[in-house]
């Protein structure tokens, strides 16, 4: 993957996350605050816990940090997959966000 291809896919991912946060806030009782600074999105939950997603341009990866730990993802041509085989990005984000919010949340690809 070229640097430009990585940037396009990574920027699209961060935009999807921001839009999903807005939709969740509009359609549920969970008030998420998504703050984007450059290549990083911080999701702040009502209990003040956070999930941080950021671009790692030199490695062509996306990193996700949640209460459950830190995870690295690479784009496989169709989706962002955990580099240690633990799953797809949005499936893992849904699980961690649900745990931190205390109710089901759905971030979709």
C-alpha cells in the first residue's frame, strides 16, 4: 500500500468514527464526545473514560487504546484487521465502546 492509499483509508476510518459518534449521540441516551485533532480521534464517554484511535503513518497502521488495552490494525484491502489476529476494527471498537458505555453501542463500517 502506498502512503497515499494508507492516508485515504485511514482518513475515511476516522471520519466514519466521528459520524458514528454523532449518530449514537442523536439516537440514544449515550452522550459521546468525539474530538479529532489531526490523525487522532478521542471518544469521551459519559463516565469520562476514553477510547483513542490514531494513525501511525510510518507503519501504515491504526492504533486503538481502550480500557481493555492497546491494539494495532492494518488494512487488508477490505477492512482494518488486528495485527495479532484478534479481529476486525469495528467489531473490536463496538465491544470496547459497549463495555465503557455500559450499554450496547454500534459503530459500523
